[in-house]
C-alpha cells in the first residue's frame, strides 16, 4: 500500500520533484564552486547553453507524445547550421534571406521524415537513424569538413545578444500578466463547466510564486548583461508550444494519436497528417536550433549537433514525457533540458572528466525512464 501511495504521490507531483532535484543540483554545485555556479554570469551562460537543447526538446516532446522518435535531429541541426554559415559567410546573402532559406529547409526535411514515417510506414527509429548518417554526411560535403567562420554580426546577435534592462523588465512584467490571465481563465472555464475549482488561496499562492521566480530571474540576468536573446526565444517557444499542446484541436490529436492510434483513426482523425506535421515542426525546430548554435559559436562547424538528439530525448524523458507516448508537457521537457544543462555546466566548472559526465547523464536518463515505467505500471 505504501508503494502504491508513493507512486500516486510522485505521479501527481512530478513537476515539484523535478524542481526539487534542480534545487539540490544547484545547491551542490554552488557549494562546491563557492557560489560561482549561481553567479549572474554563470547562470546567464547556463541558460544560453540550454537554449539549443531546449529548442530541440520543444519539437521532440510532440514527436514522443505521438508515439514516435527522431534520432536525426542532432545531425539535422548541424546541417542547417552549416548551411546558414555557408549562406552568410561564403555566399554573403542578406541575413533575412539566409534565415528564411534555412527555416524552409528545416520544414521541408522534417516533412520528408514525416512522409517516410506516416505514409511509407517506415519505422521512425529507422528513418531517424538513416537521417542521422545522411544529414551528417551532407554537412561534411557542404562545409568541406572545415569550420566556416566568421559569421556576420547580425547572426551572432541571435546567439550572443542581450536585451537591455528596460526591455528585460518589460518581458518579465508581460510574462507575469500572462500567468495571471491564464490562471483566471482556467478557474473561469472550470466554473462554467461545473468542474471543481481549487481554493482561491492556491491560485493566489501560485501567482505569487510565479511572480517571485520571474522577479528573481529578471533581476539576476539584468545584473549581468540582460536576458540573452536565445533565452527570450525559448520563452516564446514555451508559450507557443504549451498553447498548441493544451488549447488546440491539433494538440489534443497529438495526445490521442500517442494514447491509442487505432481508436483515433477510427474516430475520423487523419493520423498520417498529424504525424506528418509533427515531424515538420520538429524539422523547423532543428533549423531554429541550428541558427542559434551557429550564432552562439559565431561559426558553422562540421561537428555541430553531435549527440544533440540524445540530449533532447533525455530532456523529454527527464521532464516526465512517457516513452509509451500519449503523455508529456513542453514545460516539463524544458525543465529536463535545464537539468541536463545544469549537470553539464556544473561538472565542467569542477573539471570532472568527460567520461564521468557521460556516465552521470546516461545514468540519469535510465533513472528517468525507470521512474516513468514504475509509476505507470499496475504493480
């Protein structure tokens, strides 16, 4: 009985458990680095570091919820980032044009993966594995196996730019107002449909906690150079994808496909089209992540995106996305990305050997999947 209660408790408060885990990780690294880990400068670098994995995770969480997997995202990220560098440095194209070309390429390649999976019925694991090899090979051909640098200052701003203190504060206020609006709307909708509504004090406490977190977030980053542009982009994607997943018909269909694809098909939903566009979204996120990565490095590298797919998948699983499909959240995946980035950043500050970093990250991934399996089993 105790075991069952623990499973139910953990399933209900999985997000809280993740936040506690992050607090423990941060406290440990802060103690080991004598406060250096939680300095404004390092936190800014940490958030910029997680932005690429976070962008990939926004797309990957939809793919996994639908019951599929995409192993090609790391290589596709590298390819599109390399193409962006070639267009910017070698071809000298205007920045808006090169950005548009890369984004369209990402969408097209994502739709191609989706077509192979949904319409030709090739398992997504095999499609992703083939894409991992093919896209990496194309990247080596496009770049000639050499680093393409330096990219223009306009592109660099996408990965290394910061918002001014005033703009950053305005962003924080806007996010707080959105949180208040969504909380009020949720309570109103539940009341209108005769569903139980949580006590008002819980809503007030939730809003106060969000306000404190946002205030600390903005003040900390403003004390350094401001909110990094990639972090702002990630926040925008968090809002967009959370809305798509929870407030749109397409989002509900994604969960339905992952929960019971045959029942969803029999109910009249075009399952193939849903899967096609999920992979299209994933390809677009690869393009965006590739642009940010190239901008952050100020160069296109033939090794860019290596193991990116593993970090994105791990972020989703750590964030509570079920490997069986049908369950998961965007904000959970981003919290998982923050866990991965925190471990990378903290262990690098402590000069932990690379092989130990890989062992720790792999162990945490296995632990996350075990937790998912054990909390969903009927035992």
